[in-house]
């Protein structure tokens, strides 16, 4: 069995740290993308809710209300 030199140990540790930092970066990129997608969903949901609320406020009679309810289902 041969012993590793300090240079070999340092090189191995450096390689391990570089791998760790690479994986951490990829993980954060994935989380960032997930957050971005969630924000897009929230924005579109809020826009849709606002549109539906405006349509509801513009209803003039019961027939329009029934038609609106049917269109939202």
C-alpha cells in the first residue's frame, strides 16, 4: 500500500470541493428556476382572478350572472 503525498491529498480535496461547489450551483439554479415558475403561476392566477372579479362587477342582472357563472365553470 502506498501513501499519498500531501500534494496528492491537496489535489483530491480541491477536486472534491470543486465538485461540491458545482453540485451546489446546479441545485441553486434548480431552486431558482422553480421559484421563477411559481411566480409565473401566481402572476397568471392573480391576473385571471382580477379579470373574473371585473367581469363579476360588470354584471347588470341575474341572467348575466348565471351566464358568467356558467362560463367560469
